[in-house]
C-alpha cells in the first residue's frame, strides 16, 4: 500500500511539473527577433542570436512578383554560397484595392527561402522607386486629387508622389503596417525575414525640389523647429557640407529654408537628366561631385522624404519591429547636380 501511495505521489509530482518543463522547452526553442546591436562605433546585425554578415544576392526588381518564375531560381541561389536574398515587394500587387490585401506572393517567397535555408531582406517598393512612383496601386495612380504628385519647373506634374502629402504618407503606412503584421504571423517562429528596406533611392528628377503649391508654401515658411533643434544640438557631428552652408548663411537658429541654408535653384533654370549640356570639363566634373549648388532645395526635400519614410517605418515597426533601413541615391559623374540624382 505504501509503495502505491509513493508511486501516486511521484506521478502527481511529474504531472504538476510538466507545464514547467514545457515552458522551459518553448523558451529554449524560441528564435529571437533580428536586431541591431551597438558594437563600438558600428552597428552589428544579430540574427538567430548571433552576429550575421549578409552575403546576399539581389533579385531583379520584379523577379519575386511571380511564383513560377522563381521556381528555377531558388536552387541557383541556394548553390551560390549565399546566406540571404534581397527581394522586392510591390505595393501595387499586395493592395490591388484600397484596404484589400493579398500576401500570397509574399508568403510563397518566405516559404521558398526557408526551404532553401536562405534568409530574406525585403525591399518595400511603394511610394518611390528611383525617382518615380511606378509601384503604387492603380487606385492611387488614378486619383491625382487625393494623392498629389510632385510638380517641377513651371508647374509640370510628374508621376511622383509628393512627400509633403499626409494622404500619400498615410496610405503607404497603412499598407506597410499590414505587410509587417502578415510577416509576423507567418514568420515570427522562424525569422526567415531579417530586415526591411523601406522605399528605394528616393529623389526628384529634372528639378531640385517639389514645386507644388503645398511645397512652395512649406519652402517659403520657417524650417521646422525639430530640424533646427537637432542641428543646433549636433553641430559637431554634422557633415562638412552642411556645416559650411550654415556658416555661409550666418549660422542662423531659425528662418526660412533659403535664409538658413542658402539660395535654391534659380528660376527658369531647367535641369537635364544628365549634366552634359553644356559639356563639362574634367575639372568641372570633379568639382560638381563635391559641391551642392542649391543646398536649401536638397535639405528641404531630404527632410520631407525622411519624415515621410520614418512615419511609414514606425507604422511597420509597431506591428513587427524588424531592423529597417533606407538606401540613398549617390552622386556620380554626369549625375552630380540636384535633379540628376
């Protein structure tokens, strides 16, 4: 009888401790979310709890928009000594109608990358891609009143969403938040997706800034207090070109964009896609690469692009806080004036 009681007590103890064991097991098996870690003066990407150097292959802009097209590509990527793949996601494809989302392609790409033991870095081709808005949904393309475009020169409208529009920004942010929510649902247990690039090489072609009515009003108004406060507090860490522009214009602590950063592009000056006309000497090319002739225009656009994109990023991170980044359109020879890069 005593042995039976002991056996019963032992069985009861095991049953009571099972939840504790299961909890510990689940904790051990959970995969930490990718993150960025401060490492001296640098930031280190941490994936699966360890430092990760991304040896990535980047797909063509539209390659990942077709499941069948990608089928023969995955084995090639897997055999190429890569550990990750960079793939684009089209806003037009995932939100064909406002508020209606289709993430079938996204899920397929995640599953196929996982099957081939590859991590994923997604590019969110949304409001902007290389100075155009070619990846926005048709319902946005058709509605110029609700979703305003940038105007250049003497009022010419181009197919480029204005970063000064809250309507544009909010639509992008809602879609990106829905995307990040979906990625969390299908991937938080595996962490195949490790980073997100938000938009791609933003900028205005053929002019140095947006010249729509709302943009002109902002440009002729005061520089936002948030930006001026940052500049004043971080003067020692600013890039030399910005420090020089501020110095040349009296190191003002407030004022309009032109008053603080200097003159913009002269009226009537039409920017070419490439600065070939008039032809530039080698010396002029070299100088153009390191000078910024219409600095207030560039800082103005950089601010509004940055605050727009940051709003989109914050909406996405609220759903699933993966590391996120943007890429910049760099100066290069024959593309060294504002409006050519």
